C-alpha cells in the first residue's frame, strides 16, 4: 500500500486564522479624487482657527465690532476675489 504524498494535510488552525484575518482586516478604500465641499448654504461662512500677529489683530479690532468682517474683506481683496 503506497502513501499518497501529493496531498498536503490541512491545518485547521491555519485555515481558521486565515478566515479570521480575511473578515477582520480593514481593506484600504480606493483612492478617489476628493472634491472640495461646497457650502450647504450659498454665502455661508465657515468657522476656522487662524494664527495672526497680535499687531494685525489689534489693527482690525481698533474700530470695534465687525473686525472679523474687515479681516474677511481684506483677505478677499488680497486674494483677488
């Protein structure tokens, strides 16, 4: 009686670990181009954190309320918008 050595004995532990890895491993999402988000409301503003020099902040705040609008207008003018 000859022993058939062409078949490999299966290891149940390795098979279980491979199945577990296949189910629990996060697959990398396909790299899709990300378009900039359009504001939900036209003309809406977005809250951001911005680091500016103290002198610049004091310049825009010296005229009182509305300093954020003045900074926004200056930035728009500088950007050519």
